[in-house]
């Protein structure tokens, strides 16, 4: 079974048309996922597929860098806040007293608001 999964994964990665078909097969629904360390986050299954298709370990470098820079009580500006993953870490784990989040994409703003409240 694992072999079949690898074959399908490779076929999707090397064939752009097949990749687009696979992405379009993902439903465009709101969903909640559990992110290690911060709890539930609202996502859009298709637009935010990296949050559930990939291991969040890819974010470890950015989060570790932020942790070294942010001190408890700091005010932090997050330009391009997306859906609020970094905002949540800044407040919940790194002790930022306030995060001012900017997100220009309207499709992300509703999820950002939902995730930070």
C-alpha cells in the first residue's frame, strides 16, 4: 500500500495537470485542525492545505527564530499574518503582550480574526 502512495505522490508532483486536478479535488470547506502547541485553528481545506498535508515541522525554523527575538512583554508587528499561526505562537508561547497583525488578502482576514479570538 505504501508503494502505491509513493507512486501516486510522484505522479502528482511531476505532472502539473494531474497536480491541478488533485488540488481541485480538495473540497473548499472551512475546517478546524489541531496544531501542536497552540490548539485548534480554523483553516480552509483547499487554500490552506499546507497546514494539513505537510508536517508543521517545516515551521520550526521560523518559530525558533522568532522565539530568540521576542521577549515577554514585547509589541510585535506581523506583516502578512496569513491565518494567524505566528500570532498565536507569539502570544501563547513567546509572551508578546500585543501583536499587531496585517493581512491584505480578504480571503485570509476572516480566518485570521477567527483564529486570534
